[in-house]
């Protein structure tokens, strides 16, 4: 039985970038804090304030009722009501001998209704029928007394707390300001990490990023400095290996050249030995190509369509055994190591021509990648053994032998060249019935 994990669903909606996640970490507690403060302010503090204000207004109404009930109609009662209205800042009038219909719909807060009923019971021992509704900035109240209707106009700010909207506005403004400050600080903290990731990715693609210096937080500076040290060690190792291989190549090819000259002077009897020397030179070139790797070659901005077309033309001029054609040609311009990539494509074309009568080369843009495909109509390689074909110095014993006539380094050199550009080389089934080799390079 599969157990549902709520955190797995949350991961799908959470941001994947460091900046987004850090922003969520900062904003979430702030929103929770605001929700708690809002609850206690509105539900507790605001509610309590409204009850107290309603209770005070209800006591004022009871006082006015008391004036009407304990003073006979006349000028004296009217003067008392006018004096009370002036001191309370109410609009007060009394309509003797009038009744209002019961069952009218009241439009006011329940706090005022409860407070008035409670005060009436406490002070008079009975409830007086009353209606109340809000008209503009006032709360109009009509109380039915035994000899008429007492009408009052109470300012709404005397009955209910009106600071809620101001509180919400200031809370929203402060939240926006805090969010902007958080975004500014987080952006400055995340930028060094993004820069380090960009430099590391560029180095993985074989591109140089000059003037990179560690900056930012202490941990980011340490990581950047460790990357710089690692890059320098790798570059120093590649340079030393390249210089060593150049010396080995010079030292070995010189005696081989003398041997070829001596064998040429010996005539036809030395023809088999001359073939052995030529094969040794070919094997030596493949060893050096494999060991050289990146070789310190500089990146150059290249139109891949023209580059692939030139490589195909060079293979045709070299006397390719088979039909070689360029089927697709997309417009892609990117920085590559031309000699390394040419060596990669040449090896793939040679392998395809050794085992197929027809070979098709294609170039297309697939999202962030440029894909160069080499298709043939040969026997292909079983899917289970395709990764085995990339092993250096390894020959496939059955099916299709891609290294026939070589030392088992063709695909290994091609994949190393693709990976040196930050891409990869993959094998797949070809629509032509044979094998498809796809060089995928990040643009």
C-alpha cells in the first residue's frame, strides 16, 4: 500500500531556485505573524473595543430615556434633552404619541443591540422596543416609550471602532516594504552563488570566464576559492599532459620516419614491414588523440551548419567508401573547439562508412541543445552493448565492430570531445535501419 506523503506534493509547487526558496523562508513567517496579529487585533482587541463603545452608547440612550420618563412634557424636558444632546454630540428628538411598527429590519452591529438590551434590563428592569439602522456616518436609533418615540442620531465612530481600515493599510504598506527589503538583500546574497554556478558550467563546457573573483558571504567565498583552485589544478594538469604528449609524439615519430625511409630504400621485399610501420603511426596518432583530450585548444565562434558541411566535404574528398549526404542543416552559431569537434565527427563518419553503404548527417536545434546526428544503414549495435562500445581499447566481438581497422578508440575519442564541450554522445536506432550517433552540444 502506497502511503501518501504531503511533503512530496508540496515540493512540486515550491520554487526550485535558491532565491525563490529563500524568499519563501523569509515571507512565510512574516505572513504567519501578520495572520496571528490580525486575528488578535480584529477578533479580540477590536471586538472588545466595539463592545465597550457600544456599552457606553447604550448607557447614553438609557440616560436620555430616564430624562423622558421622569420629566413631564414641556419646556424643561426639552431643555434637558437639548443639553444632553449637546454634551453627547447626538441628534436627539422626541415625538410624543407616535408608535413604530414592530418587526422592522435593523441594520447595525449586534454589539450595540446586546448592549442596549443589557443596559435596559439592568437599569429599568424591562426591555424597550427599538429599531436601529445606519444612515451615512450616523446610527439612527428609535426607542418606543410609553408616550412616544425617542429618536437619536449617534455618530458611527461613537458606536464601533473605525481604525480597522487604517490598521490594514499600514500593515499592507509595512509588509510590502519589508518584502522589498528582503528581496533586495536576498538578491545580493544569491547573486554570487549564481555567478559561481555560471562559471562552473562554463568551465565544464570548456569556455573560459576571465576576471572571476570570489565575493559574497564567507561560505560562498570559500566555495568560489575552492573552485578556482580546482580549475587551476585541472588546467595545469592538462597543459603538462599536452606538453608531455607533444614530446612523446615528436620522439616516437622521428625514428618511425627514419624506419620508413630505410624500408623504402630496401625495395619491395620490405613492403610488409612498411605496412606495419604505417599501422604503428596510425595507432600512435589514435593513442595521442585519445590522451590529448581538450589539448588546450581555444574556443571559437562557429557556424555549425558550415562546419558540418565542411567536415562532410572533407570526408568525401578523402575517398569515402559509400554514399555520404547532408540531409538537414539548421542555423546554429556557438563557440566550439573546431579541431576537437572535427575529430569527433570524422570518427563517427568513418565508423558509419565502415559498416554502412549509405550515411546521412543532420543538424538541428532542440531547445538548449544543438544535435548533430550520423545515421547509417549498417547492422547496428544491440542496445545492451551500446555503452560497451565507448570503452577505450575495446572491440565488440560480435554484431557490428565499430573499431574494425583501429585500436578501439574511435567512439571513446568522439565522446570525450563531446563531453569537453559540456555535451554528450549517444547511440540510438537509426531510421535508416542501422545505428544513429547523436552529438548533443549545449548552445
